[in-house]
């Protein structure tokens, strides 16, 4: 068996589905795909990767990046998203420092933000010709 990531679905827990729906459609501009039979909200395009917002009542959320969106220009994306009300995180750790909300490594530039449900999201730009995204 071979798994195909192009059709993978990322599932994020949300406390308030209506609030999260507004953030993902209005603030981030993701295409709404519809509602699943279990009451979760789906985003994405047919045949491609999907994002599923799963209503939860336990308030449990991951303490790490749940999803990262690749963008062609992180600086431009941070500016545009900030203008739409997205609040980016800043870090000053021994192995992770941001400047103007952006962490730059040899292979990528990243900026982290939280959705309305406290899920940690990221945008990243791959650097260099032929560079590949690495975890």
C-alpha cells in the first residue's frame, strides 16, 4: 500500500465551529468545501488536500504546529495576513528566534500564528533553488 499526501486531510479540533469557520474562510480565505456527515467543516478543493475542523468539547489542542501552508513570499504573506487581523507569534529561544515574526533557517522562512481555537498554524517559504521542505 502507498499513501498519497496530495489527498490527505488535516483534522483540527475546534471549540466553536462558527467562529473557526469565519476565521478560515474570511481571514485566511480558504475555500469552503462543505459539511461532513459528522458535523465537521471541510475546506479545500476536490481531489486535493483537505482541512477538516472537528468540533470538540474537551478544549484539548496540540502544543505544536498543526499545519503549515507553503507560500512563495513569507514577508508579503505576513504583511497581508496581519492586515486581515492575524496575530503572529514571536519567539526568542535558543534554537528558534523570530525577527519581525519570521524565523529564517538555511532552508526556509517560517512564521507562526494561532487560529481562533488556539491551534498553532504556520506559513513557510522554501529557500534556494531545488530546496525541499524538511521537518
